[in-house]
């Protein structure tokens, strides 16, 4: 590992852990918005949920695990009508 490479993390970061703890039991269909690192989507998949996701940053979208249905836009669709739980990671600037 080079000096510039980030240290690998062991599991979700503190914000992700807090969001998942506060969310409680996830619904059958989960919408994840702006998932930094893909940990929210991974946790939702692990719970057995169908996971839809939208990310403004293409790097975040690339980090989503396999099995996530990526939405290009957040427009009213039949898929959004099925969402039971929304996990939305707000930007640091807020």
C-alpha cells in the first residue's frame, strides 16, 4: 500500500451506522439516495430488501453493490410507488 492510498475501512462509517440504527427494520423495497461508498445499499440488500438507488455522483453509483436497481432520475414511476423505506445521505455541506 502506498502512502497516498486510503486505509481500508472495516464496515460502514459512523454516519451510515447511525442511519441504519435509526431506520430500524427496513421495508421490502428500499430507496437509497446518494449512498457514499454503497454501504447503505449493501445493508438493505443484506436485509433481503429490493433496493433502488439514485446517486448524483457517478463515483457513488459505481460503488453500489450488484443487485441494486439504479434509477437515472427520481421521477414518479411505478417502482417509486412500491418504496417502503428511504435512506437519503445528505451532503456534508448541509
